[in-house]
C-alpha cells in the first residue's frame, strides 16, 4: 500500500500530461462509432481542457505518491478498454477520477483547484464527485 503522505518524483504537469494523452487515446477509440462522433467530440472539447487545467495551480508541484498511483491506475484501467461504447462511457468518468485524485475539478476549463472551493460553497450541488470529496 502506498503511503499517502510519501512524495513521488512526478510533477503535476507530467502526471496531467499522461492523463491527457490516455484520454485522447480513449477518445480515438470512441470516435470509431460514427453515430456518436459529435457526442464524443463534445465530451473531449469539454473535458480535455479540464484535465489539463489540473496542473495549472503549480505545474512543477511534486505530487504525493498516492496521487500518482491513483492517476496511473485510472490510466491503466482505461487502457484495457477495447469496446468503443464503453470508451464513450469512460469519456465522462475518467476526467472526474483524475480530478478527484489530484484534488481538483475538471468541469470548468482553467478551474483547477479553484472550482473545488466553489463547489464547497454550494450546498445545493448534487454532484456525486463533490460528495466524494466532502463538499456536501
């Protein structure tokens, strides 16, 4: 088991870039379903900038080993997907998993950690991801 307080050697920028590359690969698989191309494109346009924004507060920040392990596990999980329909399902799930691991929010591009504070202030937020992060 990884010590959550133990630091790694990976920076936020490195881990976020790995997650963004994996997300793009997942999107390529999902785009093979012709009837879903627009939906897939919309998801990527929404979430890829959000994933990248997770490094914005401090790209050179060295992440905790547990954060790196969580993102790497999520990347490994989507790497196992071969069904384009399942890939579409994960296009909206994976960004939130990465956001939870890194303590940020992917719902607003450029939001990074700042969106988490806004979610905490909104008691009417029904996001299950906010609940998992303790925002409600």
